[in-house]
C-alpha cells in the first residue's frame, strides 16, 4: 500500500510545475551564497566609495545599486528553486536560442563601455547577455548529454551537441574573449563528465585553442595583455597588473583594515569590479583572502554533494555545470589578480560589481537548489 502511495506521489511530483514543499532543501548552499553576496556588497562599498565621490555621487552609490539588484536576484533565485527541475529540461532549447539571439543582438544594438560592446541599454538596467548565456548553456548541455549520450563519442556528432552554444560563444568572443572561455569551459567540463570516450572532446578543445590564438593575434589589444602578463613592469598595458600586485603585497597577513586600501583611491582601475580581490587582499590580508577562498570551496563541495545525490543524469549534469562555471571564474579571476594568468575581464562570482553577473549567478544557484529539493537524505 505504501509503495502505491509513493508511486502516486512521485507521478504527481513529476507532473507538477512547482515543488515548494517537496524533498530536501540545501540550506548550507543558501547560507554560503548569502554570506558571499553580503560580503561582496560590503567590499564593493569599500572599493568604490572613493570613485563614487569623485563622480559626484554618494559614497554608497555603487553598493546600493548592487544591493538592489542582488535582492531582485535572490527573489528570482527562490522562485526558480521551487520550479520542478524537469521543466528546465523541457524548455532547454528555448533558453539557449533566446540567449544566443540576445548575444547576437548586442553586436548590433549594444552600447560600448571601456572600448567593448557588451551591453543592451534597457533604460533602467544595462543587460549583459553573455552572462545569461552561461545558465542557458548549463541547462542545454545537461539535456543534450542526457538524451544523446552516444553523440559525445563521435567527432562530428559532438559538434551537433555544441553547435548552438558555439554560435553564442562566437558572438561573445568578438568582444569578450574571457567570458567566451568560461562558457566553453562549462561545456567541456559537463561533456568530460558525461562522455565515456573523451578523445573527440580533446580534438575539439585543440580546435578551440587554435581559434582563441587567432582571435588574440587579430586584435592588437589582446596581444598587449599577453605582454602585460609576461612583462608587467615594462609593458604599456601592465599598469593595472602592477597596481594589483602592489595591493596584494602591501596587505600582508591581516591587511590594513577594512576601508583602508590605498590602491582603490584612483590607482587601481576597476577596483570594485574585476580587481576587487586585490582590495580584499590589501584590506583583509592573506587571512581574509583565504577565508573567502574557503567559502567558495565549501560551496563547491555542496554542489558536489547535490550532484552525487541528484535523481538523474540531467539534474546531476546541471549542477556540475554550475560548479564548473563558478570554479572556472574563481580560478581565472584570482589568476589574473595575482598575475598568474593574462589580464581578462572575468568577474569574481557573487562579489564583483555587476548587475547581470550577480543575477545570472543567483539564477544558477536557483537551479542547484531545485535539484536539491529532489534529494531524500533519509532514504
């Protein structure tokens, strides 16, 4: 009798759109996310207050904007976390097509900032479509790897799996190669986990690396970034890298204290955005930097737990995609700040200033939480 009841309940859950009260909810993931976002808002205030005042605004200007967008992102995250994850499977194709179209539109109608065209002006909000391409790729590639597993082991068929994301990545790469690398990295990680034979994937990775080299050669400023990485002291493009290293070096073990950064006062460009980790190191020292990295590692371990206990491959691959995106961005951002990698425009997840970035990342956390609702820990 109990088995029949359970089967009936499962069928009802599978057909329902919302799952507000079903299964397990990963409060650890939610708590770490809240801590990281709140810490990010605090550091954005610290890193941007000088710039905001110089621009004639309140010293809270950037922090308040980020807080408002983060609140909207949290509301969206909680709504998405309550939607049956199977619905994302059903609408995966629509999501990826919409994201690719937006990335194409930005090349025609986008607005320029810092020499790059990456945003669509919505009046009340500058939308960066490349950020929303990431969750779209995560859902789409998770679905295709579930339904067409045999395609992953053939060179030509694998292109069918990657074709739509690659079109979007191509649009993004023309103006934002670093974000294109992150998007491609998401695909590679999920396919690597799903495929039994990874040789076709390796071959496509070599092709992607070759395309990346061509893009670097074609655009002179990208070559300048390589020079800034290898020779920051003498390169014309090495100023930001050197200021970042000065900030990290001057922070010491426990830092100068919150709000006491010198580099943020006009010396370090993008101190509240791509380079915010430098300000963290300067103000909170090695101890603060390691504490933040530890929080990220804890979050990634929660993703691993949820992926391992997911009810099916699609749900597991979706969580793995989110895990890959956050891990890749974390590695790239810290690598750039410490001059381990060439300078790029990749943000630090949850912490760097950017409306599209924080909303897209919280959407991904919503995907993880909806999968967590299907875990039955006591069974």
